[in-house]
C-alpha cells in the first residue's frame, strides 16, 4: 500500500496518503471557496444505525447518515481536527513514518483550537475517517498501543519486521513459554501464514488457562492452535483469527469465563463489535462457536461459583434484547444463568485437578461440538 | 369608615364604653395578636415621627428600642424617639390620649397617619394590658426645656388623664420620645418589628433608623439620601368617583349658596365654566340653591360629572418616592446581598380612582445573590408605609400574580400565581385616599383601576428585565458563533489550503452564513480626567514612560465622591449577514445629560431619545460613540439600545423599539432566537453527528 514516492508535477508535493482523504479536504476547501458553511457527511455510528446482517452473520452500519457542520462550535472544531489529521497523515506518508494513536493525540496538542480534549476523542475521529473512507487506520499509518494476542501451536508465519526484513517464526518451536506475540498490523503485507498442521483454533480468555493448556501440551495432543485473547480482543487478534479461519480453513472456538462480559468477548469475535461495525467483515468470524464456559456447564460439572451482582444482571437482560444473542442456544443459556444467579471463572475447572480441563472437560465438549476428531 | 362606626355608636341610645369598643374591635385596630400589637405600637409612633419631621422639613432620625420587661417575654417596653419638631404642651394630651383626634383624618393629601388609628389606641392598649401609663418626653425648639408627661386615657370621657408631669433638660433642640409598656411578643420573622423598620428604611431613604432589639442587638439603617419628600398640599376632592353620600355631606357643610358656587368651592378642577357645564349636563338650573340638593339631584350630578370634560386631578397632593430614591432605598436595604441588576425603577403618571388621585411606583432587583428557587420577594407599600400582613388579598399581590412572568424569564405554574426566581419587587401606591380591604388597613383593595395600573407598571418594568436577560442569552449563543468565525473557520481554510497546496480561500461569505445576525455590541465606561503628572526627579526612568492617556476607571475604589467624570458610550453594529441592511438604531439616555457626539450624528434627538439611520454593507460595521456629562456615575449603568425597521429575530444585542416611543413603524416583539433565513436552508433535517453519537460499551 505505501509504495515508493513518484513525484507528480513540478513543485507540487506527492500525494501519498489514501486518495479519499484528499477528497475530504477538497470538499471542505471548495465549500469555503463557494461561500458555503463547510460540512462533511458521514455514517452514523450509533446503536440505532446497527444492522445485523443474517447473511454474513456480522453487525454492520446501516444507511443512516449524519453530518458535521461548521455551524456549531463543536462541529467546526471537529472539522478543523479532521483537516489537521489529514495534513498529519499526508506528512507521515511522505516521511514513511507511522505513529501510534497516543502519539497522534499528543501531536494534536500543537493544533491550537483543534486540540483534542482526550485520547478517546482522537481515537473516535480516526474511526470516523475509517468509516467515511472505508479504509483501515493502518492505511493512514496509525496503529494502536495494545498488544495483540499470543499464539502457541503448530503454525508457521512470516513477519516483515520494522527493518523490512522477513522472518519466519514457528509458533511452537521458535517461541518461548509466552508464545508468539501478534504485531498490531497483521495485514498480508506484514504477516503471511505460511504453513500449519492443526485441526482448529481455540481462543482463550485468561492467561492462566492459556498457560495451563500450554503446559499440559494440549495444543500438540489435540492439534489445536491456542490464541490468548488477553481479555476483550484487540483488532489485530480478531483479524488474525479471521484470517486463520478463512485462509487456513480452521474452525474457531472460544473458551472464556462464564459471565456476561465474557459472552461479549465471544460476540466480538463472532459477530463484530458495534464500535467497529463498519469493518466487521474484516474482523468478525461468524462461524466461531462458543465452547464454554456456559451456564449449563456450571450445573453439569458442579463448578465453584460467585454470585451475580446488579451489573451482571443488567448486562444479561440487555443481552436478551441484543439480536446478536437471539438464538435458541443463547436464550436458554441466559435464562439458565439468571435463574442460577451465579457466574464462574474458567479456571474453576481446577476443582477437579489440573488435568481435568485438558483430559476431560475440553475433549467432552469438543466431541459434542463435532470439532475434535476423537 | 371608623367615623361611621362612631356615628352608629352615637345613634344607639345605649352608651358603649370606649374600652368595650376597643375590645370588640381589636382586629380592626391592629391588636389582635401579641406580635401584631407590638408592631402596631411601633408603627403608629414611627409614622407620626416621619410625618412630623417631613412637615417640619427636618431629615428624620428615629430610634426604636424594644426592652423585655419580664423573664417570660410577655411584657415589653416600646421606646420610639425622634428629632422632629416636638409637640406643644397643650396638644400632648389630645395627641396621645384622645381617640380619633388628629388633623390627618380630614385633610385630603397623601399622608401616613391617615392609615393609622392613632397613637392613642396604643396608649389605651398599654393601659388595658399592663395598667401602666405612657410616658412622653417632648421638646419644641422655642422652649428651653422638654416636657415630661405620663398619661392614661379616661375611657368614659375619652379625655387624657395626666398621671405625672415634669420638665427635663434635654440634649436635643427638639424631638419627641414615647415609652409604652405593653403586653406583646417580639419575633424576628417576616411580619415583625425588624422587618417593618427595614422596609421603612427602604421606602424612606431620607430617614435614619436605629433599632435596638430585646437581646441588645443594635442595627442602624443609615440615611441613603438627603432629599426630603415633596411637601404635599391639601386638595379638594375631584368630582370623578365621588360618592353620593359624600356629595350630600359636602352640600350640608358648604358655605356656598348657589349650586354653581358650591361646585367650584367644594371640588378641585371645577371652574365657573365647568360648573355651568355640569349643571347643563345634569339638567339643573345653575341658580338652584344648595339646600335644595336632594338625593336625586346628587345622583344627577354624579352622572353629569362623568359626561363633562374635567381636568385630571392635581398631583402635588401626592408625594411619590421617585426612581432615583427607590433605587437608593433598595440598594441600602439589600446591603451585602449583591444582585445582578437594579432595573430602572418606574414612577407612573398619576391616575384617579374614586375622586382621588393615586400614583404607582415599581422597583425591581434581579439575580446575583438572590435565591433562585424560592418564590419572589414582594414588598408592598401604601403612602410610604410598609404593608406586612394579608398579602393574598392585596391589589399589589394580585396584580403580580396576574402577570405571566414566564415571558420575563421566571418560573410560574400556568402563568398565574406567585412566580419563583431571584427577584425582589417593590410596589408603592401613593394616594390621598388608599382604598384598603378592611379597617385594619393592611392590604390595598383590588379596585380595577388600581390593579390595572399596577399591572401595567409591572409589565413596563419587567420589559427591561426581559431585554436584559435576552441580551445575555443572545450574547452567550452568539459567543460560540463568534469563536467559530473568528478562530476556527480561518484555521480550517488555512490548513485545507496547505494540504491541497492551493491558495487560502476567502471565507467572508461562509462567515455571514454561519453568524447570520446583526450583532450589536454596546459598552459604557466611566471616565475621569487624567491625573496631572507628578514632577519628574533627577533620576532617569529606566523604561520610557508612555504618553498619558485618559484614565479609564471602572471600579469605584479610590475615586473620591464628586470626582468630575463622564460616561463614554460606544455602540458597534456588525452586519454579519449576506446582504446590505438598512435599519434605525435608538438609544435612551437621561434627558438632562449633556451629549457630545462622535462622528456619527443621530437623525433625531428628543428628550433623551436618540435615533440614527444606518445602512451597513455585508461584513461591515457601523460605529457610534458619544459622551454623557452631568449625570452621576451610578445613575447610568446599562445602555438601552433598540432597533426598528428590521426583523428583530436576526438582531443580537438590542430589543425592538417598545411601543411607547411613539414611532410609526412598530415591530412585534419576537419570542424565539435568531430566525433562519433562506440561505440557511437544509439545516433542519440533518442529523448532527456529535450530538447523537454515544460511546458504545463493547470495547
């Protein structure tokens, strides 16, 4: 995407950032020139504008549009920030640099009236630009802070590192106990999936469980690729899982705690998050299944539990009206949980010993789901 | 009214003792509760002092002291003393110890005492409740010593009974001191002695009051002004609204022989010609004799009065407080409580009710430290006497309740009733005969003429409040827009040009579309002439001293009173709309001010009302400046700027010209904010992204 510069015309700078950004700037410029109040149209990223596409199984942005206009002070400031941001990206492109979102936020301190009040605001503006231009922020040379997931398993990838060198890494042989750390950009130019020998991918919520399974050699025995989500998964994690699902044709299951927040983690892996609905097709893996821990497991395996608190109950009730969870499976499970009034951690499986999870629980569940070969 | 009761009493054969009468009519007379009784004693004495001082043209200094005489707080000594002209020895008994005596009842002119039953009733009350005589010390200027008397009332004869008499060397040239011992109750609440004195101070800024409470606390309400109220003249009754019974009584009392002479002599504003016209209209012979005036004749006269053109009553029998003193009084009394604005007080032109002229005055104070979520404070006065009781039945309260205060920025359920908000309203009705709801004279009767006049006055005053609040709100709204156009938009233009490597576009047309207002910015500053430079010493200054500029002082600190200065007024009119605009700008200044204009001369000047005709092109401004000399600094605070011949919806910073300017082209007051014009179409159905977006919980 970021190719070598080709000088366009005599004396004019090359336009190296995505063309769509210049289009926005042109639009604003021409409106001012024509004596109009400048404004920018954009899709509304609100809950009301979320559509669940049954066909692709992902959340997407609907058709509702909003506008940012210089008529109001806030709108005018946002427009100013947008132009500043475009200018900054343009500069970065010519210098072949990238910047984290946090760095960009600090750079905005020099934008006077265009300054952001907090990083949340600047992150949102970047997402707005993505939504308008149908591009990823990586195309804008912006990347997030968060670490991506760790991966352990029989998988070899080729990563182009910061010096432009290509390195081949095997996620079992070439890595330490913590596995291979996914970079923030897992696009094809940066990361190639070379070869693998596995039957499925298991995305795990807690580090403790990830280490447990690695120590137990679960990935080898059951021919699976372990991915540590590290809580609510970062974009890069979800993107990689999707690529493994599509390119390597590996089915995906999630293995998380048994509480409403963890169900949401499953939701964002499988259906896409509301916040990034405009790029759900990049990030979501609709065929992913939730292995556990589910409320009926609590009953079935008599697991140690905690009480649901008020917020948990609120979240569960909210899920009941969330079309993403409007299936027989989820409806039953949510009702079970509400009547139980309990939640449980995935590590509670250790009640039956350290081997239980890899010897009994997971094999049972995987067989029932038709994923494991045993 | 009390007279008629007395007349009734006389008609009955059975003699009723005065004290019995008193007992039966305690409520009428103001003694129905111990708290009220104490207040009545103070009120009567203070009213007398004020009236006497004013008549003698002395600036009143009145002291009130309440001493608790018994441990349980049921008996008090009420002491009121003044620096008035004093009372002649012969009169002392009649003034203090004879019921219903006094010159006030018969003279028709505005006075406080007309509203009181007299100090004698307090003496009687004291005597009934504690059995003690009342002590009076009084000195007139002509005598060297003061007279001391202890008196009681002989209730059978209604005559004074002097218990003790003496002389005293007193330290003042003249004055009177009354000491009553009464049963009562001292409270510091809404309707109380303290509150009464405070309101007296408000409405009598020329008087100085000192109050010492039973617990020893001493409060002084200093004099706010040295102007004594106008001397009121006695006048004869006006024909309009004079009642049948009154005409008959007057005809019996007159010395005139013929009816025309009677009409001229007994009534005000009736000349020989007018008397003739009245007789003609009544179908009466002008030669008719007075003693032939019957009930039918009197009735015909009343009807004739209404038909004949008679001049409005004279008003020098009235003594309104006046806007300047109302403002001073309010300021004095509010003390440390700082409001946002003292609205210019209003003294209306006199009107007539029932043959008696009356004048309504309003003062309003708004905002600042005043409590926002409580009902407004209403201060009622009749003839400079505070009315503390029965607010619900008073015409002044009713008039306030009838106004829809929501138009003026206050909360009011359903547009009726007492509004809620940070506002103090002071209403004063001055009249030769204030109609009260009852003998107790604590509330003004809701007579239509009076209530209507009060309502009109309230609205006129509240309009000023509205324009002040509007100005504030509009400025706030427009401040945002100002920031957009002056700071943000130019940046957007610059940055987009930079990214695209194109020349910076001209944003003035976009600017006018965003603002789309006529923005009026007005300022007033107090300037004083620069101080003369002190002679320079031999030392060289390290930095060059800038040339002396006219000092601008906007705080009062350090400015000695009487410093000569002037008001510098500037009005800038910016046309932030897309088209050239023609309009008229009006400014109201005190008529007595000496005005010096800057470059832009007004089209017309009339009695303090200045008008400019302006034509301003798009994105241009008109500047008006002038100086006002000869007005005190605190008498001119905010500019009253109005516009006409332009849609008030697009004007920020000035109200449309009010109706009473007598200008032909009037535009109705607009209720909403700046109107949308054609260029701005399409803005309505667009959804503003930043107003609807909420951060989702997922990540």
